[in-house]
């Protein structure tokens, strides 16, 4: 693996893992009032676009981390819709 790929994997790891505490808190408290639905939806859609981009250009780090991030982002959207106050 080249140093450029290492940077890609490290960046993807850090940005993807950063969502875990938020998702964990959401599941633990079952409260999503303070989580913005607009932000969460736009973020998940952005992740989906990055995943498609990675697939189109066969970028392993982009595909790998955005596939995981899409699952986590989907969990945030689900939690917001289920436990957010309307």
C-alpha cells in the first residue's frame, strides 16, 4: 500500500469512526431531538454520492469507508425518524 493510500484509509477511518459516539448515544438514550434531520439526511446522501464516486473510480479506501459510513449514517437517519420529536 502506498503512502497516498495510507492517507486515504486514515482519513476515511477517522471521519467514519467519528459517527460512532453519536450513533451510540442515540441508541442508548433513544432521544434524537437535538439531531438535525436536514443535516442527517444531507450527510447520508453525501456519503452515498462519495460511495458511488469511489465505485466509479475504483478507489478502495473511498469505497470501503463510505460503505461503512453509509450504514452508520443510515442508523442516524433511522434513529432521528424513530426517536426525534416532530
